[in-house]
C-alpha cells in the first residue's frame, strides 16, 4: 500500500476469517490465524498460515484446527 492509501493488495483472497496478524522479524512475511466454518457453520476451526507481504507463498504451518495468535521467534 502506498502512503496515500492507494495500491492495496489482497493478501488472503478467500472466504476465511483471517485474524491475529504477526509480522516476521524481517518484515517479509505475515503469520495469521485462518478460521473456517464447518459444513453447517456450527463451529469454526482455526489454523496458522504464513503469506509473503506481496501475497505470494501462502502456506499453512498448523493443521490441527485449534491454533490462534501466532508469534515469531526473535
């Protein structure tokens, strides 16, 4: 994003609820919790994903369905 607010880039283009972003120490990646609703939306599952600041290289680092509040090691 530019200083004037233009040039926005969607980093997570899906229907999931993304929360708890945490910048990596080198500021090149963002870890975040990605929550999905189950088939009938009675409950949500949440995993941690990492995406590059340019929107590339998105991948999950947890797949247990109950992760939140990611943090980077110094």
